[in-house]
């Protein structure tokens, strides 16, 4: 089955920016992105009623596959259903329009969390919003698994400049009211953590660099920049074998030579990350209790660990995690010759049991 390329487009806008023309420029850039990257997608729009007509004409005209428009007071179940959309579409899109109040922004981010946006790492996320709210929104946990994300920052001259960002993340001030600055989210650029960096600014709605603002999917994974990962494991030779560092349940372990240990060591060198392996405290793969997994599956479901060693896929496990086929299993088939007919000269004694043979020999 062909893997879906899921695209989400989020629009965070503030009412005050409409006064200086930045909102018009942001809308035009949004239309350009829809034309170049969403034209064949199933798109869901969640926006206030007063913006429905303008967004319908501006963005809807660029969408050929289909579009569902909802107001921001939509029922959660209906929103979730629309979010998952048409599974036969090559891609899907979501446009969110949220006011400048952080309370409303937080509510919408929680809605995305409950809807399971984190389950779609291939989603392409574009956010348009005030520059002063970029860090809060852009680095929110609901986007923790999102590989592709771009922020179109509209500068609000009435707001103070941000001064609390890390030193290696620089925000370029917009001196002109008709400029929009574009930032790209990166998974491992901020001391092996999630961060973002400046990629360009524009005074017009379309430029050549705007046609390709997303990095290729594998570009984000050439190097994890030394990020330390937590691995949960259960001893199951020959796939994984280890020595416990202490006698405490759930202790860290030192891997011995085994299939998974060799794979992890190879990945570490290739992808530039470090790791600690922890033994599952109950040494159990886990079962479902009260709707959630226990054991190693539970740690993965709760995101207490980044990944685990060998485990078999089941329908219940597929609902809460992804499985990687690291190695094929080796089937074992027993082969033997087909039984042949017994020699005719044994026909006289074959029906008798062993002790009867002895009895016959005595007489």
C-alpha cells in the first residue's frame, strides 16, 4: 500500500497585523503554498466565521482534490473525523486560524494533541502567525514527531522583541511592515534538540525559494547530532543479550554480542547518536490493562522510551506504535525421506512385540 504523504497547514494570525498589510502578504503566501503543495490534497479548514468567505476564495481556488471548512466551535468528534479525512487521497491538509490570545492558541494546540497529530510524522506543517508567539507554538509538544514544519512570522510592531531564545537561534527583526520572515523547524539542530533557523524573508507573495521550503524527508536524519536516546529491552537471546549493571529492577544494562546489539551499534555510528539501554522493570513485553499497555509496550506507548529491542507485531501494538522490520526471521522446516515398504522377509515376525520374539526363540 502506498504510504500517504500527509500535509498539514496551520494559520495563526493576529487581528492587529491586518492594519499594516502583513496579513494580506501572509494570505498571499498561503495561497502560493496551497497552489504549489496542496493542490491535490484533501484539505480541512478550521477558521472563524468572519474569514470563511475570504479564505474560501483565496485558498479554496487552489485546491482541486476537495476541502472541508469548519468553524472554530466545531464538535471534537467531527473535527477528528475530518482531520483523518479521505484515506485514498495522496495527501491531506489542515488550515487553522487562531486568534492572538494565548488561551485560545493553547486550546487549539491541545485539540491537535488529542486528535493525534503526533501520529503523522510525514505531515508538512506551515504556520502563519505573530513573530512573538513563534517559539511557543513552533516548539509545542504536539509537533514533537513532525519532520517538516515552516513558520511564516508576521512581525507585530506593538509587541516587544523576544530576548529569551537560545543563543544559537537568532530572530531577524523585520524593519518593513510588509515583510514576512520564514523559519524552518529542525529536529536536532539545537544542541541535538528541536530548534529552528532562519531561511529567508520576503516582501512579495511568491519567490522561487518559497516553492521548496521543506527539506527532503531523509535530510533531517542524516545526523542526530549526538542526541542521547533511551532504549528499553528484555533479554531474549539470540536477538538481544546483556549484563545488568546492578541488581536493582529496571537497571541500565550493558549489551553483549547479539543481533540487536550489533544493529544498535551500527546505527549509532551511522546516525551519530548515543544511547542508554534499560531493562524493563517487570521483564515483560506487556499486555493491555484498562485500555493501556503494561511492560515494554507501555513504556513505548507513554513515550518513556524512544524505542525498544526485539518484539513481535500484533494488531493491538500497531494501534499505539510503529514497528521496524530490522531482520527477517529464519523459517525452519524438517525434511525426511518418505517411509518405504518393509521387506517381505520380515512379514512373519513384524506383527509380534519384542517379548514375543524372545518367547518364539526359546521354542
